[in-house]
C-alpha cells in the first residue's frame, strides 16, 4: 500500500524540464529549416520527376508545363495539345510571353529575373519530350539560353550495386 | 515555465506544418544556342545515349556500343550505368554526353537517363558505404536520329 502511494506521487510530479528541452531544440531546428526560403514553389497539379542532383534553384523565369497547359511567369499561354499538334520548333505564344517578360520590368525582383536570361522549366513527369523540346527551343531562340530543369530531390540510392 | 511550454506547444505544430520537406533542385543543361553558328569541332569521343520507345542505345559518337532492351517495361538503367562507367574508365578526361530521345518519350525517362549518365554510386572504402562518382556531368539533349 505504501509502495503504491509512492508510485502515484512520482507520476504526479512529472518532470517537465526534459520536455521543454526537446521542444526548444525542435523549435530551433524547424525555425532554421523554414528560414531557408524556397525560391520555387511546388505546384500542386504537377508531379516533378525525382533526381539525385543537389543544385539549388535560382531566381529565374519560371515555366510550368503541366500535363495540359503551359504557364510562363504565372500566366497561362498555351495548351500542351496545341503544342503537340503544331508544326515547327518554336511556340509563338510562349516566345511572345518571354519577350514580354524581358520588356516589361516592374520592380527589382522582376528585373533580376529578366536580366538573368535564365529559364527554369518545371514539367510534369508524363509530358512527352517533344513538348519539352519545343519549349526549350523557343527559350533559346528568344535569348534565354541557360535552361534548367526542376526536379524533386531524392536520396541517392545507396542500395544499388 | 508553463507559459514557455505553452508557447512551445503552439510553435512546434505551426512550424511543422509550414516546414517543407520535399526540396526542389535543378538540373542544368549545356545547350547549344540557336543563334550561335555552327559548332564545328573535330569529331572526338562523345557519349551518346539514345532513348527509343523500347530500347536504350549507348554510342560513342561513331558507333553503337551497346543496346539495352526494356526489362519488364522499364528501361534497364542499371546496365546503362555499368556501360557508362566502363566508358568513363576508358576515357577519364571526357565530360560531355548527349542524351537523344525520340519525341514521344516521357520527360521522366529523360531525367532518369540523365541521372544514370551523370553519376553513379560505387562501393566506398569502408564496408557498406557508397560514394557517388561523377561520370559525364556535361549533358546536352536532342532528338534521336
């Protein structure tokens, strides 16, 4: 009987210091984690392919290629089906929007984006290469010659022989 | 102490929700510019991987060295990286490679093949440790002939 009451007393005086320690470390870890600002936002409607590269994205002109449509700097410009059907290597709508981006500079962030002459393409896994190729050749023809492809980082496969 | 604890209890879930765990990285391409004239260099050794509908072909710019048919509807990336590694051992100074795709190949396969050509993981010095080895990191892409 005496032992039971002793146990109960132990539980009642729960030591919170260790819990606070854990929380403090967690908070600092998460704060540092969230402090590294994301340059690119992951769009919900497209799944990027995974790769082992470790290069960080930079501030560039961003082109989204989802399975149905193409978006340049946040503005929808063309449909994937139209690009597939079109002849020739360049997509006029994308090219016009790219020129528009580099001509109309509003604010400092846009200026750095347009002056970088760089394009990051975020494309859905299932997009045929034909579409990607046309988008890329349009970019190079409008003077955006450094092209990067965005991917989701995956851990390098250590199990592979 | 309780106020501090309250603060922590609120902060931890908030930061956990906003934390981003899938990181986006980028693959840089070395593309020839369309305005930049003829890029006429002497025909040197250059790794070429041709991705076709049902087969991967590995060439050195002149001839096809190996062709790897699909296994279970998947490209045989493991034997591709073995062949590429053998090529790298023969030509340690070469860095450029071309990935050539047929037009209907999905974008995902492009990235996977580029990964296989860019680097591979080899057993390290210690037991069970893998080190990543760069093979041909300068990749350009184009149409399959």
